[in-house]
């Protein structure tokens, strides 16, 4: 069948799954009657070649045999692939799987999002951080075709010297490590080189108090705590697990040459709410990053793209959308979600559960369910993200707004999901507060496929009354607002304000009007323009829908007049700008022109009364004047309340010193 110019080739995998071709064609609005192949990769390979020769874009509904189809394609354009077998066809609910198959095909027909790349280069020079003979043997094997340094964890004197040393042999303990593939730097305490005359046991030179080492690749077989968490070029294995050591050695052997890695995230420094004027406010991304790729850089943060491991939690917790995840970009991720659920409904599917998973642990669990258990239920639609920890509140609520009865996230073991747990807790607090029913959000951490299969067969909450049809546009905040507005419209009755207990990027500014002098320092630091002034009069206004509770206004206010309250306001209360404080301008006591804020001028006069610089008569009146009058009075345009001494010139000096 042909869908939007792409030929879709469906195969039943030798009849091992049932495919309802008519329903697929109707749901996908396909042209022509679809043919269901049985052995497209083998007995019917000529049919594949015939479609390829026609020059049409191809989508093959099989990923297992993608290498085979790519080989058959030769120099022709490589087709796209989608798995409808492990994710939909191999299940004990195959009779109800057509809607999910159609949804997965429709998602695969969307144009792929290709992230920008970050170049990496390595000549393969390897540092082996070792604790015993296993590491020394690994260094010997790697030294056959590259420069190798073997750093032994003290006490290294107990080891027997190698008979032939093709690598540098040192001892010391790593105290700091930084860098990435092709550019690692290590700080080592007690660094010393092994002496050539070592006989029965290693003898070392006098150790330096501290030293520096560089490497392109690090192979850590020390058994010590890891030097990095998820860093390209850093390989770690338990020296007591021979299979793991062999895998690490094989991977290290490949890390030589030119490489491209995805640019996982981008940052807009202008939107960052990290700090202003030396006042620290937001540290969410710094706290969430497991690879230490984010550092403070003045008023904003910087991200080392070479060190970034793509964990994505920084983007999910950033309240201002200064950090955005690029694999895939947010708009592409939301469009996939919209198409999946819209196609599923059009194909006659009922309640649906979106299962967010990664392409490693999560995909392996789904494949294990398909091969060794009952498979995924027909209502569970898998959704692959490069890292599930990159999922933010906007995605969770948009999934429900688009019609998912439940959103479940499969967290891999050791996935560092603290930020994800906070996101899911906040989403659940909002959904429950709107009275849309419990059990719509679920975080799954089970690594047993059978146990996961049982969890996914729980009864689904009923679908929401209506599914949103809007497309996600703009920044994540705009997408989040659209989802909230839709969910709020389904609440009965819809609340005007929803109090929030935990950390949240929503809330209001509470201003102590008695302390505020309308200095506008808070307006100057607000990264989202939630606080604003008025060019015509002293006035401070607040737009609650734009406030992300970043704390910048609170920590900047010189009068400590601002406090923050977490809550979610709907309707006019959140969308309209409201005036927090306004005053009449202060008139100049000389010319009457308005030039400042009355409370600010009076506060300055009050604080400076009695100050040594303002004890002279009339000196405080300068503060009550506009800029022009202050200059005129100070520089002799009329009687000066504080006459300036005549400048001493060189003529005066010569007169006094003839």
C-alpha cells in the first residue's frame, strides 16, 4: 500500500502474526489494496527488489532484517524500517492489534529528526587504570598497536614486573578527572614511575606529591569508584569479571579515528535563570546532570557538548526552556505522539497506554515479552525516547491531553531517575487536582519481563472525555500551557487555582508593598518577562502564566519585599497581567518635573539623613531634584547648597613656592 507517497511493505513473518490489511489501509488512508507478504526477506526478496527498482520511498515493516534489506538495496536508497512484530504482532491479543500497528506505521512515516553532530577525534592513546595483574595484562594487549600508559593503584609494589614493557608503567591514585574522548586529563596523587631494575617485585621512583596525566581513552579496571558517569571514551569493567574485561578491551580497540556524536542539548544563555549580579537562583540542571557536563558560567550555565552523555534531565527540569533536548527535538517528539494516538483512535482503538522506553533496556524488555511471554497488550503503545529521563512535564501532560488513558515510563536500572520521579509526581498532583482520576501516570522500574508484562495488563482508566487535536508549537512552556488548558477544560468543575505542594514551575509573586520601592531590579532580572514595568508611571505588573518560580526576583530584591507561592492558576487569573504596586511619580522640588518614585526618594532621604556627606544644609535637597536641576545647582547655575572649592592650579603652586 502507498501512504503519502511512500510504499509500505507489510510482512507477516512467515505467518507468525496476524495482519488485518484492510483496517491498516483504512486507518492510514492508503491508496490501493495492501499486500501482506509472508517472507519478504527470503522467498519474496524479488518483490522487494521490484519495489526498490520503482524508485519510490519505501517503509519496510521489519527491523530485525534491516541489514538484509539494506544489503539487497545495494546502491539504491536505503528504505526506512519499523517494527510492528515485537511491538504489536507477537501478542496473545493479536486480534486487537491492528489499531496499534497502524499507529506505529503512521509514526514511522513522519520525517526523521536528525540532530546536529559534535566531532570527536582520538588517536587511541589509552590509559589503563589498574589494580592488579588483570590491568597490566590489558595494557600489554592494547600496546600492540597504540600508546598505552598503565597506572597502578597503590600498593603496586606487590605486583610482579612484566618481562617486556611496551607501555609506560606508573603508580598513583586518581583524585580528579575531566575531559572526554580524545582529551582526558587526570590529576594523580603519589605519581611515580616503575624503575627498570625492578626484579621480583615492582620498584618505583620517589613519588611526586601530585602530577598530571593525559589520555585519549581511559580503561578503568581498578575496581575503584568510577571516575565518570556516562562519558564517551571512558570504559569501566569489574576486573573480576573476565567477560566484562574482554568487552571493554574490544570496545577500547575501536576508539581510534574521527567520530561524530549527537549534540544532545542546546542552551540559550539569555533565558537561563542561574544567577544575576552575583545572586544565585536556579541550579536545577547542575543538580540533575549525572555526567558533570554542566558548569556555572557567570549569570548562566555552560554545557560541554563533548562531555554530555545525553541523559536529558537538564532539559526536563529547566523551568525557562533555556536548555532544550535535541534527540529528538521537542516538536518532533510531540508530533510523533500526536500522530500515534490520532491514528490509533482512527483505526478503532479504545483506551490506550503510552509506554515510554529507551532503545536499550526498554526495547530489550519489549522483545523479551514478545518472544518469551504474552507480548505487549494491544492497548499498550510503545514510544521510544533516547533517554527516558529527558521526558518533561510538558510531554507527560500532552500525552494525556492527546488522549492517552495512562502514561507509563520504563526506567532502566541505575537510570538516575530522581528528576523523572519529581516530574511524574508533579504531573500526578495536577491531574488528581483537576479531578481527572487516579492511575493515569506510572513509573515502572521492574527489570523482569514477566513482571513487567503483568503490570502492563492492569485495567486502564477510562479515556478522557475529549482528546486534544492541536499541534505543539513554540517552546516547551507554550506546549505545556496548551495541554493544561485542555485538561482544565475537562475538569468538572474546573478550579480557578490549584495549590501545589512540591517543586513546580508555576506560581505567583507575593509582594510586600510597604517594603517595595519600585526600583525595578526584579524586572531587570526576570528571564520570562513575568514581571514588567510601565514607561509612563512607576508601576510593577505581574503575569502569572509566565512565572517559572526561578527565584531570581526574590534573591535580587534589595528590600527583601518578594516571596513566592507555588500554585497553578487557570483562566484570567493566570493569563492577565495584574498590577502589584504603583505610585505617583515624585516631583522635582525645583522645577516640578516628575523624575522618580516617591517611596524610593523618601526612603533614600530617610536613610541618608545624618550621613556625613549630607550634613551640610540643603545637601539632602539634591536627592529631591531631577537630574537637570541637580547639575544646575551643583555646578553653579544658582546658589549652591554645597559650594565646590576652587581648583588649585600650577600658578597657585608657583606662587606658594617661588
